[in-house]
C-alpha cells in the first residue's frame, strides 16, 4: 500500500493518506523561522506496522532538509527514528533533551 504525505499548514501538521485519501497518520509541528519542532506522531491503529510512521518521518525530515530548516525532534518517535537514520543528523538539534 502506498501513502502520500502532505503538509497541512493551517493545522500545523503533515498528514499521511492512504490510496483512498483517508488520513491514516500525522506529525504535528511548530514552525518558528527556520526552526521546526516535530511535537507528536500518531498513526491510526488499523495502519500500525505498515510503515506509515516511517513514511511520515522520512517525508517531514526530507521537507525540512529541502527547505533548509533546523529540526528539533520533541516527538519521541521522530527522535528515535533519526537515531536509526544518521543521514539526517546534520539538520537535527541535539543540544536539547528528549521529552519522554
């Protein structure tokens, strides 16, 4: 199954949609200038284990990189995902503590 991720700036979140267009997950954020803080990731329980979270994480980090933004991974899922994908370390701020 393919998922499409789009930015919904009015809601301050990126949304993952399935092939039928239903929202199956999202990542919320707060944007201040060139700094973006990812605050929460949520996946519909019916879609857990299908790669929605990873698709969202890669999409939001690619978006930040493409726009020259600095990422603050407040969301534990995003923070952990970045540890497993060191190719994004260059855009991530590590001087803040993770909130659990």
